[in-house]
């Protein structure tokens, strides 16, 4: 049943309290950013060390795009990677989807803390058909687990539903709940896709169209979409895998909230700048996106299910926001999001106080080894726990 719900006073209060909690000690004084020439030299040095074939980067300073540049090749023919080359957004899609959801919350179309069962005309495990199976997970595995009824949009956006990353990784291919929803963090792409399912099957929305209208059109992102478009083909990035083999760009034919976005560094930089400026949302909901909500207590992000570390060994201040991961470092509160597949490495890091961000899209997964050094070179020490994100990394 579709219910119209106004944003609650408690949500605004929670966001306000979250901002106060984040205030903490005064952050270190903001240092000047390196010059474009210095960034160019450092990127080329790091690409040489990692054997990366292509990398695109944007810098946001005080909520404004200050640098957009691309290096290397977009394909094995040696055609140049450019700032308007279409690249795979991978899991950065999740942060854009979360922002879209918050617009729906702002408009009273959905509430973060209302169980998803309230939006569906029939129980979730009863939804299955060949058509749905081609777009969503198989929810029949939840039939004997009533805990699915306690799952909310907030739980799905904080990766705390208890799902594996994807249901097809389960022995029987059906999504299951491995711990009480909301009790801990475990990365799940299918959690985001379940929220897409609720919005599409329960509220009758088309998420691809909603993201196009609310994000891509709104912020002037003409070469960004949630599905493949023929006009992308003229300037498109293929990818390089860890062994140096080339992977053709996947022409995705279905909207997937967990990671189907194609974009360019020039386009996505506009969204990142708007996001850190908190454009397009009420202040309370914009703050809610980056408020620490679920403490992250594992040594690394993957595998999703692993033993939680003792409190003394945990990454201090690391928590799930809504579609992003939050942290506290020497420059104060910040947030980040990564994106990865066999031939893609992306990262997005922002510092709240200075409204500074670094966005990196790479069509060569080997670039990931350079991300900690490159972000540190541009922003200084942020406090991002790269060992949690990528595991141990070589010094470059």
C-alpha cells in the first residue's frame, strides 16, 4: 500500500544531534591544495608505478569543482581517456541512489524507518517470476524468516540487513538473513537492489527515470545514465584487469541501484560538488546522509561476514552513513565511497569542514593501489582507513 509520509521531527533532531556529535575537536587548519601541475606530475608517477593505463580525477574545493583531468588510454587502441569519456561508475552508483532516495523522503513518498513490508501489496517472498528474477534477487529464501518484515530503508542503505553481497552467492542462489537486521554492518549490493524493488514494485516508480530526472538532468550530467545508451559508444572506456588483460565495456541493459551507472569524470564531479554543498535536499536530510549510523567493527570490508574485532582494535570512528562510509580524521568528519570490479577502480573522499573532495575514476583496476597516496597528496591526511577498504597496500 502506498502511504504518503512527511519527514519526521525525529529525523531532523537525529541529524542535528549527529552534526553536534561530529563536531568534536577543531579540525586541523586547511592547507593549500597542490597546483594542477603538481597533481599531473604525481598522477603520472603513480600510474607508472602501478602500470595503470587510464585514470580520471576531479578535485572539489569549498563545494566547487576546481580541477577535472584525465590521463592515459580509454582502450587498447590507445585512444586517449578524456574528461567526457564514459566510464563505469560501479558502486559509486549506491551513493547517487541514496541521494535520490532522500529526495523521495523529503517529498514524503517513503520514510526511512517504516518497514518495507508496509509498502508492498503482498509478502516479499511471494514475489517471483522469470521477469523479476532477471532484475532482482530471489526472495523466496526469506519465506521462513519473519525478520524480513523488520527491514527498513535505513537498514538497507546502511548495509545492515544481514544479507550477503548478492543472493546468487548463496549455495541455493536465494537471499538469506544472516543476523538480526540493523545489528551490524555487512556490505550488500542486494540490499540496495531490494530498496529499488520496494520503490518500483511497491510505489510504482522507475528508478532509472527518477535518477535521470532528479540527479543527471538536475546537475547537468549529459553523459551519465543508469543504462547503456548508443551515444556513449563514440567516446567509451574499456578496462584493464589486474593481469593486464583488456575487458570491453559492459553495455548494461537494466537499471541496478547497486552499480549500473555509466558516467564521466566531468559529469560526476558536478554531483559530488552539489552533494558536499548539500544542494537539492533540506539541511536535515542532507546531514542524515553522512551521519554515522551503524558502527563498522570488522578489520576489512570484505568478506561481508567476518568476526568483529575487539573494541581496542577497531577502526576508530568508522561507521555506515546512507550509501557512504563515514569517518573522523585529523581534518574532522568525512565520508567516502569506493567502486570496484575486475577492470574498474573508483573512489570518492570528502572532508566536511572544508567541503573538499577527491573523485577518481579509473578504467584499470591496478590504479587502486595508488588511491591512498594520491588522495593524501591532494587532501593531506584525511583518516580514511584504506586498510579496511582495500587491505594492506604497498607504499608508493
